[in-house]
C-alpha cells in the first residue's frame, strides 16, 4: 500500500527541478583565509601546495598554501615592475610569468627554474599573455613582437623551433594553448572570431576555424 501511494505522487515540475538542482550542488567551504600585502598573480601548482605572489617590483614569492610560508623568492633580473600573471608547469619545476611593456621594451615572457631560483628564458612577446607551457613541461611557446612563434626548452632557454606567422598582421595571435600531447597549438587573437591550429612538426598552420562570435579563451578537450 505504501509503495502504491508513493507511486501515485506526482510532484509539480518546480519541485522536481529544485530537487535535481540540490543533488548536483557541491559542498564547498573555505578551509583557510589570510590577508596578504602582496598581489597574488597565479593559480596554485598541480598539487595545490604552492602559489605565487608579486611584490610590485617584479620579484616573485613562491609560498606554501598550508601556512603561507615562503619557499623561494625569485628576484627580478632587471627591476621590471609588477608581474601580470604566473602559472606553474605541470611538473612543478618551472614558473611561467608574463610581464607588460616597460621603459620602451616590449612585453616579455619569462621562465623560472624554481629549484635553482633563476630565470632561464626572457623572450619578448607581442602581449603579456601570449605564451604557454606544454602539458609535459618540456617546451614553451611564445609569440614574438612580429608574430613569429618561438618554441623553447624551459630548462636551458634554448630555442628549438621558429614558426613564422604567414597570415595578415591583424590576425597575429595574442593567446596560445598547447594540445594535451604537446604536438599542436591553438592560436587566437583575443576578442576575434577565429582560431588557428598550428602543427609543430610541420611548422605550419594546418587550418583556421571561423566562429560566430568573438572569443576570450579556449581549451583542448583532454582526449582530442
């Protein structure tokens, strides 16, 4: 009788939708807060154990999430002021930092070897955020001021490839994203409606996709 009564219940669509919404809510709550006088300029590393702060003079402090203690202070090699953004490599060895133009010099991408506490690469770039590090942490790609895509070894700073940009100047990319396998790049210009696919082995743009609206960012599917 109880089962028959339950089966006869027909809840309103609004109640059903509310129940479904509650089932998918993730229970998130802050576990730690602290106030810092520095500017947080990057996400945590892959292990969520460290994060990066900038002191306003281009020096970057690598700090522990657990207690906010400083692990490493990376000293700016030239005093270029505030860092725009930072990102750790997947293996946690390197830090990729982006810097705005300064004193007549172009924007710059830097690679830091965190363990050694030094910069291994300072590469001029067309914009501060037009660089990316491969998922296996073996290579870094940077778009230079003329649109050329340079591929570098983050451990040594050695340039491995140079891929000239063959499309019009107004399509020079301002964002790059490595393919999960590190063999291709997607390149696009912020707020424009097209993306370009670059094959690193052939050093060619293999195809271009036009989109109905301008894009701000994109990402590869992990199994693409």
